[in-house]
């Protein structure tokens, strides 16, 4: 359903009626791009699987998701969403009411026609079959934490594509991964032993986050998202093939972005991502304010507020 200048939905129901994606849909898509199991399912469906390849025992569950989502490689998220994604996901809670904002400067006949279309679209959204759709998990995994885990994988792929096999701690410092030890390394640690301990800690942190990113991607390939729950059939990232997959995907997104700009059309994917990045920056500013306040209290002459 196309948005109208005279009719606007208010509240969270708007995205469901207009079939617009959230940042979670974009991240689910990116997880599939990175998943080794999904890549195997793609080769199976394209009759390109080599006889020597190891196939996970639960490949049928991955093939089920592949048959729903389709070939996502070298395809911009926005194009995939318009063609397949907008009809793939369903809401657990049906839309029970709509809040509309009407432009009364338009004639009543056109307004009534648009309201009728909006109601039909909302009812259609309510009747999406649960057995044909994909539903996201309800848990404590935040979009920002998912973003950083995937960011680590993509960054490592970019470095490998550039023939730079840099250590884990260096990846974290260059991308400003949220960690006090990363901040300390970027500021500079004069004591050599302390610096080495910080690098060791950050390397272990990155290793753990990459492992969690693997389970994020592998769970997503089986229709479970977001989840970092480990399971035995998950396949490690293939860092020999993955850098090219990531590179080709980024090129496809950039070309789509440029085509949209030349046509004076918005690039929706970057809008979704920018919202998340703005939230990240907002959280960083909030953390700095908290630290500044704590420092002010600790430096207070009143011993009651002095921090040890």
C-alpha cells in the first residue's frame, strides 16, 4: 500500500499496514548473508553443491527458510523487501484498532476510498498465515548489541578482502567496539604490561562476540531470530569465501544507493541503519554524561559523595 498525503496512520500499527521493515528485518537479512548454512542451502537449490562439502544434519530446516526467503546474494535489501520480504513476516498480535490522521482539505469521496483501502490492508495483515511466515523471538537481545556482533564479522571480512589479517584487538579498536578496554587502548596505555593485558582481554572479547555472531547467523538460517543460543549443527564462518560474499553485497547496496539518488528516491535501507546508529551515538553521549557526573561527585569536597 502506497502512502497518501491525505491519510496517515498513527502509532506502531503503521509499519504493519504499510508493510514497512524494521531494523530487525534488515539484521535478519544480514545474518543470512553471513550464514554458512544458508550458503550451503543456496548451492543445493542451485545444483552447485560439491560432493566433498559437509552438509549439516538439519539442512532441511535451512532449506525451508531458503525456500521462503530466496536468493539474497548480490541483491540489495530494499529490492528483496519489496519483492518478497514484506509478505514474509507476520505479527503475533493482530491489529485491533487503527488511528488515522486525515487531511480534510481533500474531498470526502477520495478520503473515504483511502480509508476503505487502509482498513482492507489492515485486515489483510491480520490474516497472514502463521505457518507461512517467520516470527521473531521475544528476548533481551537489543538491536545495538546485534549490530556490533555483525559489524565485527563484516569488518574482519573487509580486512581479509584487503589482504590485512589484523589481530582481533585491532579490529575492535579501529571500529570503536563498546568496551572500556578498547577506549583505554585508543587513548593510549603507557604501561606495556597493562597495554598487553588490555589487548589480550579485547582479543578474547572479540573472539566471544564472533562466536555469538555465528550462532546469530546460524539460528537465523533456521528461522530463529534473534538468538545466540549455541547448538551442535551450527557451522563456523567461512572466512575464505565470506569476504567476497560481503564485498559483493556491499557493492550491490552501493550501486542501488547511487541509482536511487540519481532518481531522487530515498534509500530506505540506509534510513533504517541510520536510526540505529543515531541510537548508538545517543547511548554513547548518555554514558559520557554519566561518567562526567560520577567524576564530579568523586571530586566533591563532601566526603559522603566521594568515590573510593
